[in-house]
C-alpha cells in the first residue's frame, strides 16, 4: 500500500517555487494559480483530490474522491493517515464520507 501523504508530497504539485513548505494549503494555492480548482461541486469526479479546510481557512487533510457528490451533500473518499475516528494521527487508509461544504476540490 502506498502512503497517500508520501505520494502526494513526492508527486504533487510538481514544483512549489522558493522551497515553500509542501502542505495542504500550499497545494490549494498552487492549484489556484494553475487553474486546477474544481469550482462547482457538481463537477467533481472520481480521482479529484478533496482538501479539507479548518474554520480558520487553512487546509489540513487530503483525500481522493471515489465517486460523484451525492444528493445529501456528501462524497465518498479514500484517505490515508487517518483512522475510523478520523484522527490526523491515523493508522491506515480508509474509505470515508465527507461533507462538501468545507472543502476545496483539485483536479490534477
């Protein structure tokens, strides 16, 4: 099993100028600059990244969408470095259901 966080750190975004920290927020900023943000939730497709946002506006976690948004406003994802309870100190890769309201979607 490939660790999702390691894979994303190694592969995406390809280059963040100036040696900036590779973080969820840096990924979203890079995606905005390169036209990779999916603006309309209805356009989200399997394979798009879901980036979860804190109330403060910073981003803290990434998953991969495995389906289209559902009518109830949720989407199915696969996420690494998590657990059944959703902790950031996770023990594996899990399938999750996330609300779409406090997320940004990135298509690479």
